[in-house]
C-alpha cells in the first residue's frame, strides 16, 4: 500500500521542492536539461504564459507542453509507478509488471542514476 511504500527506515519519507524558472534573457543560449523522469510522487508545476520548455515522452516521441497562464501541470512521477496494492489485484491476473520497492530505497539509488532509463532503475532497486 502507499503508506508502506512511502515509509522510510525512520518514518514517513517525503519532501517538498520549490523551483522558479524565470524567463531567460538569452533563450538562444539555453540548452535545457537532458531527458529524465522525475523521482517524486506527485509534481505540481505551476505554469505561466512566458516560460516554455516542458516536454513529455509519448510513444517514443517528445511532445512540447505549451505553457498556459494560471494552470497547473500534474505529473505522476516514478514513485507512483510502483506495484499495485495487493487488495486491488485479482489473484488470477498475470504476473505483476511493476517492481516492489519503498521510496527511501529508490531515492537513494536515483541520486546517482537519475539520467538512466527508469526501467533500469526500477529493476536495480527491486533487486536490492
């Protein structure tokens, strides 16, 4: 269950990060970030109508997300892509495609491997 998945060795394991991406005065010099996934659980990205650059990967293709003033992009990140709660899965269903791990273990591994494909991170952490 989610409560167990987000529990660390010393209690609940969660955090908050606040970032402000201001418009760049020379956008032609800006390179941006490498392709990556977000490690957290739920990301709330407050949008404006000036700063762009957010993309999502769908069907192996990067798609621009147009900035929209007064809007919030909700990103369900890596930590939400964990195995389903056993009570929600029928016993006859096929083998679970998602690894079981807890947030604390994933975050420790993610710090050194964040630009690696998430499937490889999932596999490595589930073997720990």
